C-alpha cells in the first residue's frame, strides 16, 4: 500500500518492484530496479527515505528517515532509523541501525548486529555483535554482497514478469 502524507506521495521508478503487502508512506523514493518485499514499512513521515538503484528491502523490515545507497541488500526483520547506508552493502537479518549511524560503501552489517547511535562503519568493513565491533572485510564477503543483490534483482524481475501484479504494488485487474 502506498499513502500520501501531508501532500507528499511516494515516488517509485517504473522498474522498481513493491509487494502489494508493503506499506510506503510520505516522502519515499525508490530508484530503478529497487525492490520492497512483503510486510515492510517505509515510513517517510518524519523525514525522507531513499532506496538506491538495484537495492532490496526484505520482509518485515522498517525504514524511518533513512538513506540507502545502490546495490544494497537489507535482510529480513531489519530496523534502520534515521541512519545512512552506503553503496554495495549487505545488512544482515535482524540487525538494528540506530539514529545517526553511518555505514560506508562495500560493507557488511552481520545478522543480529546493533549499531549504536552515531556509530560509523568505515567503507570496506564488517560490523558484528551487539553492540557492534568493526573489522576489515574479506574478498569472500565482498562477493556475498554482490551475490545477494544480484539474486534479489533477478527475483524481483520474476515477480514483475509474473503478470499477477504490477511493479508498483497494485493488483492488475486487466487479466
């Protein structure tokens, strides 16, 4: 479902996929080939949310005033509140990124990680634990980032081509 808030309506690229069971409200922007999966909430009422090209926001995730770069995979059940995530990042299942935190480019936030307020993960690093510690990223981890992003890009294309729903999250009643 998409809903305007105080005169601002979500802006969704034609090639983006939004599940009909996702909730987008207010100042939300989805770039080309971005995908938003079931039971997510992108709440752009407090401030803007942007999801970059080719990024995917998976099931049961909540974004609130967040900037997400391109080529990002946000796993299931993640909370990102007033934070910034760079390009080519994998945010693992059940992670929490608190206000003011910043994740650089080419990073992994491991499953279950808690990034504290104002915490920074430098580009090319992995954050893990609760509260998070940081270490340099390996080449194997960089490959994981690309693999997950490519998998969800292909999956969203399959959903768009299925014909039962349009990419913008509304049912297609013309069939």
